């Protein structure tokens, strides 16, 4: 019990800095927004990671460090594309509509296949007749 109290006391003494509000953060340079800045996509952030709940321009995500510590649990998130994805419970890694699976996942785009060429019974491609192979050369 003493060890637990000592550990809690030591953790509480650490110096912490608040994350600035998105309005207070400016672009760091041409490489992108600093961590804590409001973002719509990861390519706007210097870290390359824009995450948070919200899929519209009026509910932006926040630029987050790509090197942060994340929990190893796996959680479902409903992505902005309407499809469920799984990521760390503490670090979704992108913007999302809600925590938990989507109510009804949007179907994926159907695979487009090229049509098979039509079989022409009058042509020289009768499936009933095996294709003649050239005679094999015998090796002495």
C-alpha cells in the first residue's frame, strides 16, 4: 500500500504542459501543422497523423505525434468512410465518426471484371475438341 501511494505521489509531481488549443497553434513551417493544431487530413500535419472524432470541416481532428505511446488493446472505430476499422484504444491514428463498429458497414466497391469473350461455335475454338499439340521431339 505504501509503495502504491509513493508511486502515485511521484507521478503527480511530474511537470506537465497542456496541449495548446487548436486556435493557438500556427504552422511550424512548410512541413505542416504542429502537434495540437486542428486538421482535416494527416498530410496537413508535420507528424502525418490527424486523428479525433469528427468527419466534417466543423469537427476537425487534431495533429498528434506519430511517436506517442499507445495502448496495445484493439478497439473498433467507425471510420469517416462508413467502414469499421480497428486500432489502438488510445490511438486511432485517423479521424473517425464514432467509437465502436459502424451500424451498417458500407459495402466495398464491387470488383470490376472484364467480360469473358463470347464463345463462337463456328470458330476454331470448340471446347469439345482438345487442342492439337505439336509432336514432341524424341531425345536420343
